[in-house]
C-alpha cells in the first residue's frame, strides 16, 4: 500500500511540473519579440548587440594584377641628389594646452621663397619641364596645393610648381611643419576649438598635407587651404619637405585600349586604405620604389601605388 501511494504522489508531482512548463511557454508566446516584458528578456552581450562585421577580402582588381608586369614597363630605380634639409622644418616641440595659440581668422594660403638665389616656377612638378618665371628670395606666392615634395603656387601672372623645401609658410620666427593626414575614416575635421564637439571649420582628406603651426598632445593647430583650426594630433604624421624631388611619371594601363583607375593607398599593400584613384594618362611624382610598390605624390595626396602602372616619360 505504501508503494502504491508513493507512485501516486510521484505522478502528481510530474503533472504539476509539466503544467508549470506549459504555462511558461504560453506566456512567452503571448508576447511577440518587440513586446516581451523587460523582466522576461535576456540582455544581449556587447558583442551580440553590435557584432563586428568582418572586412570582405579584397578581390584582385584590374588595376592590381596578381602577375608582375613586363620588365620593360617597370620604372627604373629612383635616384636623385640629396640636399641638406632647411632648418625651419625641424621637428616641432610639443606645446602645452594652455599655451596653444588661437586660430587666425585672417590667415592666408601663402608661402615665402627662402632660397637666397631665388627659384624657378616650373610648368610641371619636374625640373625638366618648362620654366614660367623666376621668383626672387622673399617673394610671396599664393599656395594652391601643399606637397611634401612639390607645391603648386600662384603668382599674379602664373600658376606652377616649386620645390616645397624652398618655401616657408610663416613670417618672422614662427616655425611651421608639415603633417600628412592619416585618419582611418578618410578625412579629418578642422575645428574651431580643442574639442571634438566644437564647430567644424572644414575637413581634410586623408593623404593630404597640412601646415602644423603648433603641436599639442591631443590637438594641434594647423592651416589648410587658408583656414586655421584644431585637429587631433594622433591623425597627423609629421614629415619634412622631401629633398628627393622624384621622377615625374605617367600612369599607364596594362591592357591595350583600356583605361585603368589605379589605387593610391596609405601603405604599400593591397588591403591598405585607399586615398584616391589615378586614371591612366595622368602623371605623378615617384619618390621611391621597393618590393613592386612606388611611393608617390599626386595632386596633394601622399601614398603608395603598384609600380607596374608607372612608366617614365621618354
């Protein structure tokens, strides 16, 4: 008899447990996903809430073939005389936040010729191109495009190119440097004050050069196209004007009768950030070639391009 009662008790307990489970399931089904009460929801983890989307592997494009080009189309080794770097471009000392100067609202995009014997204004960024005019020491010109190697400038009568190392960008003892923007998002915001919530005065695309007027730990004061403002120091790479003026070189297509759009990248590798594209037929400055990649400068952009797409003019 005791055994019979135990079995009855066990069966009743099982029925009670089954009834409780069915009730829980029906309660959840009464609420669609968007209406489930908070106390019945399971909070997702940070990784589940915002899963990181893996970067798609970059497929070989027509402007970046897997096979090397013919040796005849490769650019010869770049070799140019190296001159002593001008003193105004020494690495800038850091400035404390409280000593950081204010942006000059009346700033101008200008440059001063510092070479004592004067310089030539060239039609193209190459010494072998035509000379438009001569510029005396102390001449002030309008800066159109700042480059680490060549800068495009304007006089009242001409537009042309001069070596950046022969220019200075501030009067008196004010020291200026050059910084290449390296922001991973593709651009860097120029701000009115030293905070990311400050008013945006403009943007600078990654790969372009700015003038560093004062370098701080978090923010630096820069000038770009005649505007002065603050940018995040972590996203600018301080450089000196190149004493290697490079080779003026044409971009070519590897396929006959077909135009190529060749990528100019932040680093010499296929998956590096793309700064811009250069169409075949255009020309740029080649500073160095290493491991099938060329370090180049193109209309203010600084980066790398696959060397098989470069051919020197005859």
